[in-house]
């Protein structure tokens, strides 16, 4: 059975951003210092930019990556999702498609 740490390791490995030793070290750093994996990844690879990390992660997960600062969200679209759901599931509706 795969543990979450093994699954996260495999996911991060698929990004191609880290060497094997870096992955083990950054996961240990995140766990031992109670920091996010994102923070640990950016510490482990000083030249790695946050957007680059998020883009590669989204790519290997088969998700679209949108920089929110480049998007204007229509208030009517935002009103379609209950506020509680936005915070509970960490989602933001960006647009409405096919009504």
C-alpha cells in the first residue's frame, strides 16, 4: 500500500524539477519543520520560482493552471458557488461555460 508520502514523492518526481536526494530532503524538511511542501521545495531549489512549481505540478496532475492575478472574475460567476464551498474546497469559479 502506498503512503501519502510515497504518493507525494512520486508526484513531485514526475515534475522533473527535483533530483531524488532533493525530494527526500525537502519532504523531510517539510515534515520536521512543519512547513508546506511548496515552501520546502522553494528552499531546496533556490532558482525555482513559485509559478514554475505550480505550473509543473498542475501539468503532472492533468489540471489547468491559471494565474489569478491575470484574471478578472465576474461577480455573477462567483455568486454561483456558495462562499462556504469556496473556502471548504479551496475553489474559485473563474468562468461559466455552457450555462
